[in-house]
C-alpha cells in the first residue's frame, strides 16, 4: 500500500511539474480569415506537441501587424510575433515560427485569393566607409606624390600612367577601403614609398628606382580621408578620351 501511495505521489508530482503544453494565441482578424492558422497550427502541434487556442482577448502570444521584429510578410504588409507571458509553449511557437522550418511552412500556404506569404527580408542598409583625417590635406598630398602614377581628381589635368587606375576607378571597387587602408604595403609602393614609424628601411641592395616618397602617418590618413569622399567612377560607362 505504501509503495502504491509513493508511486502515485511521484506520478502526481511529475504531472504537476510538467509544463503546460497549450497556449492562448491572438491574431488579427484579416490574418485569421485568410486561413493561414489552419495551415500552420496543426503542423506546429505535430512538430512540437504544443497546441494553440485562438482567442480574441488576452493571450500568451500575439501576432501583430508591423511590430519591432517582423517574421513574415504578404506583399507590403508584415507581421511580428510577440510573447506577452512566461508561457513556455508560447515561446516555443515564436521560435518555431521564426525558424526556417516555420517560415517555410508559412510560405507553403496557398491562399484562395491573393498572393502568398513569405519570410520577411530585412532591408539591406549600405553604409559608406569614411576615413578620419584632413581630406583637404589629403588632396594636396595625393597631387604632390600620387599623381605621378594615378589620376587623383575628376577632370584634373594630371593623367598619371595610362595603365594605372585612377583614384575614382579604385574607389568604385568593392574592396577599395581595404586597398587604401594599407596602400603603402601593396606593391609596387614599398619599393619607393616609406611611412614614418611604420615602413622598414629601403634595402640598400635594391635602392628605389624612383625618387622616394616619404609620408607621415597623418599624411597617409589624410589621403585615405580624401579618397573616401570621392565619388566612385562609373566603370560601366563608355571610355571618353580627355
């Protein structure tokens, strides 16, 4: 008898400790009417063993139009999933719905009328790299030293070496920032250029074939600042001789 009571007590304790496997879900009327929930909720239940009860009032999970963290969209309208209680089942639903599996389930639903739903794609925000430094001074340094090989200004009179890309053309390359961040160590610059406090001494067995260019670190930063403010060349435009 005591063993039976002990086992019964353990089972009762396990049942009481087991997490609730259901949660309350509130969604906008237009989203409920289109039939999306009838498509995704049975698949969520089959995958996780958790079930949602759709209600019109207070709920553990709310799907809202807009929101701070959009999960899926239909045309220009987006929806976010918000968990408003400490419901573990509700939290699992949010994670599932925002996962690849959940979003693929949403995308697989075919409404009777209108376009399909799809995962929300976060807009790509392009940021421009701008180097710190005196850009005006950088132009002067570039005209004094870089213009012997490169064209450093748009419409400038100095043409440099024909086979050497202009600063504007270099500025149009995807890796332009990396190139100018370390231009003084990229060939052929080390053979005739030194940056005070950074570059090693020239090899006495291989002296510079050009008049050496000696730059300070401030001048390097100034050139980088100047280039970062240049408009990139249109590399797809026709070549025009000037």
